[in-house]
């Protein structure tokens, strides 16, 4: 496929299918902000809890869409998300972001999950990047300071998973029920790296630069397993790997996010260390590729079992990660993998009738309608970002 055709296809998907779904179906005109959930059967649940991750990812997606495409309806959505995040999710007494609110906007789960605070930084910094809004940058910096003050481990390095509302120790640190209850995880570090990189784009603070550089080093020296090429997922305080689980989608996503951070830092020594690892992580991720162009979800080495579902976010990151290899390393095979991944998405994941993408497709091709179309975890960020990354990147001639 011609590169210009690919860019046009993903732009059409973004503007005609993904973004309109959220504009038309998810704005809560009764209680403010956005509804918490639409089921896989396309049923709106107006009384569902409102998650910080959903709100922050809507903020990032529509801020980025406005920055790139300059349409007022995207700015209106981004501004709505920014206002609701600051007015309702931000803890004005202790700082940080609440994990969830009830449908009326009152605090429900007040724990401080560092992953969610990271996404709030990601969204707020992108809003500032798109608009120059000073308030968004101020709150993004406040949240950066909260993470550094309460979550950073100066003794063993890295960041803890979660704390109480008052920033005390918490027994259950898990991001979700499927995660292990460990103090440090790959996933949270990835989604601190990502917002710190975006914040650094608009705020050239020396401490932020140092901590972003440190996060890149953590991935290379502690999280990446040079024996397998994969990223390990769960660690104790001392960075001992506790489980043997491979997440193919996180591997390919991390490959380009780590590279992006190193490029932003403009440190040639660091980049020379990172780029060979980036390629090795992507090669390891390719173990999850299927003949139909898709990428499967996870492999559990301890149980010798594989989750072969094709999740929406994994397919989106599969495309971006391989486009990154094509752009920076002129890897033609990676371009073909990205194209095959996009073709799989077009054939199976896009809901042409109702908009957005399905949560997942099973190995036998059946659509998963049991998980949400929109909700606590199902947001416009992965697929929206995939489209915008492809629109914005310059491909090799």
C-alpha cells in the first residue's frame, strides 16, 4: 500500500469512526464530564462509575487531535475533559488524582494509583501543547511533583504502584484484578515514562529531564530481559522479577515509547544504548504475531498457557511499533508487519455499524461483546493515537 493511502485511511478512521463515537455517545449532559460505560452490546450505563484513566485518555486524545487537525469540536471535547479532571478528579486536599468517581462526580475510590496520575499528566501536558493553556501545565507539574515526592524510591530506584489518598502504604496495589499485587511493575513505569516525555516537550525542567533519563535506564537495565528480549512485568522493591509472563502488546508499545523518550532527550550516548535494545524488544514481541497479521495477548510461562485473543489495544500498538522501526531504521519488513496489522484491524476490529472498535476478537474470529465498547479501560487512546502517529510521522522516501 502506498504510504499516502495508508495515512488517508487512518485519518478517515480517526475522524469518521473513532472520535465521533466519543463526541456523540459519551458526553454526560446531566451530571457533567463523560459517561462511565457503554457495554459491548452498545448499551449506555449512565450510572456507571467514572474512571480517572478514561477521563485522562479522552483529554489526551482530543487534545492531540486538536493539535494535529485544529477542529473546534475536538478542542471542545478536550476542554470538557480538562475541566472535569481538574474540578472533580484532582484531590484539592492531598494532591494527586482520585482513581474513580461515582456517576454524579463525587469521589468513590480515593486511592492514588500512580498509573492514573501519569495519564493525567499525559493529558494535561498535551492540552497545554495544543493550546498553550497555563492552567493545564500548572496541574501537570503539580502531579509530577506528587509522583516524585510520594512514589519514587530513592533507595532502590523506580516507582511504587499505589498509595492511599493521604499517600500512605496500601495493601492492595494492583492496577486491576488481572494484575499481580507487587510494588513495582513494568506497566506503571511505562506509563510514567510516556507522560514524563510529553511533559518534557513543553517544560524543559532539569529534574524532569533527569528522571526521564533515569526511566529509560530503568527499562534497559532492570525491566528488559536480555536473555529473552521481552520485558518482565512484576517486581518486588529490589527489582527481583516475580513472575514469568510475556505481554506482546506491552513489548511492542514499549519499544517505540522508550525510543521516543530517548530521542526527546537528545542524548547521543543514551540513544546508542537504547536503539539496539528497542529493536530486540520488537523482535521478541513478534513472537506474538499470527499469520493473519494480528498479535496475540499474553503467554504465561509458569503455566505454559497462551491467551490468543486479539485485543484492540495490542493491534493498535503493533502497528505503531512497527511503523517506528520502519521510520527510524528503514526496516521494510516492519512496514509490511504494520500494514498487515492494519488490514487485520480493518477486517475484524472496526465496528462499522456503531462506531469505535470491539474490545477483542477470539482466535476463531468471534467478536467479544462481553467487554466494553467504552469504559474504565476502553478509551479512544490506543486506536486514536495509532491513527495520529501514522498521520504525523514522516516515512522514509
